C-alpha cells in the first residue's frame, strides 16, 4: 500500500484512460505545445507518434510517466516524463529531470528532454487533479473507493525497471486525440 | 474571460512568503545530489526583478548553510497567464545560456518538488490571485529592470 493520507486517492489506482487524460492535459494537441516553449530550437513540426508508459518509481506512492514523441521532421524521438507522487494529503508533480532524479537514472529511463521546459498552469493542474481525477475526497479512507490498476501493480510488484505501455498511437490517431 | 491579480502586484512581504512556500520543503539538488534542506539554511537573500522576457517576476535566491560559506543560487519565474500563473524553473533546459549564465545558478529549481494543492491554495487563498473584489491591487514599484533585494538575512533557529 502506498504511503498516502486517508483522504486522497492512491496514484496506483489511476486507470489507463485517466493517465492518458493527464498526459493530454500536460501535452495538449498531442504534444503540439513543445515548439512554443523551447528556445533556440527549430519548431518540431507535426507529432506523428506518441507512446505513454508507466515506469516504477523509487519512491513509494509514486509513478513515473514516460512519454515518447516522434516527429515528422526529426529522426530522433523526444522522450520526457514526470512523476506523480502522493505526499500525505497532497501530490507532487515533478519533471523527471537530471536535477530531480540524477544523471544515472535519467539515462536509465532513456529520457532526453527535461519536462521542466513546459508551461504548466498551476490552477489548471490542480483543477485537473481535483475535478477530473477526483484525487481528493472528504470521506475517511477515501482511497478505498478506487481499486488499484492491475497492470500498474503487476509492473510495480515485479523486480527490475520494467514498464507497461498505457498507449501507443501513430498518426492520424494523435490528431483525433488532440 | 476570467481575470486574475497580476504577479507584479505582489508586495515585498508576499514575495518573501512565496519563497518561504516554494522552498519550504526545499530539496535543491544538482544531478541528484541533495545539497541542503531549508531547515539547514543559515543565510538567505531574495532578489527580484521584472522577468522582461515574459510578464512576471524573476526570483533569485542565494542561500548557504553557513553565513560566510559559498552561496548556492536557485532561480524561478512567476509568470502571469491569461487566467492562471506559471512557475517556471530558470535552467538550461528551458532558457538560453545567455539568459541563465549571468544569474550564477547552482541549483535547479526543477529539482524541487512542489505539492500541487498546497501551492495552488497559497496563491488562491493567501495571495488572493483569483479574487479581485477585496482591494484594488497596485503594481509593486520595487520590481523594475534591475535586481531589487527584498530580503537578506541570517536565519537563526
């Protein structure tokens, strides 16, 4: 059981659809926000591929979400990610940057882009967690209302740095998402 | 479209309390190495100026475990959005070297995890960013194009 408060939801209970929704919120337009937040980089044209994976975290009550984007004009994929960590009665939402997880783990995860370069509106993020994902509740043992995601738990209960693919889509499916 | 109070109207005291919040569970790290927690800080200097590249304030916080020891520096920007705000780490992943280097940053703000609800509630309830009905907020005239020292102090238990 994750180390969480009674009145918040276990991050391990997020469904695959909810994880996809969270990624859609963070990367609107199927990842089309990337070019607008990067300095001194050429615009990355069209996103033609997206893969969302959940990777076990080294923290209890935490998930790493790794997102891979492929672009129409780039041979190299962009791999980025974030952590959603339950912290008593709150959640920390943090970029999987070298500064946060260290250079070695950053490389082990295969991440090549620091997610902290993105703009995340603080109220919108809170509202997404509160309204869409129902991460906070008033009832005692609120977390018991949400069963754990079996795919997530299977990966977390296995040893090693496995992961499971929540979604893998190629264009034109991405366009339907955005 | 909903309007919010501009970051540029934060008072000096509110700027200090914002730093208190965002560095409260401070885990400034470089390449995964934890440097110190806020509880270990004995020196802190908070400087601000207009962010210039975006509407908002850039913060530079110098801190040290000992008053006379080498200072670490962390920086972030609070940016006004249309009906929201952004907390943007100042680091080389995000900004050019020309922008970052003069700040002499040693710690990446992106390495400091922030509790989502607590941070939102602070801005919503303590700073009343989304409540324009209480008092008319005026621009903090201390926030200009040059650095302004809001606080410099030795922290004693």
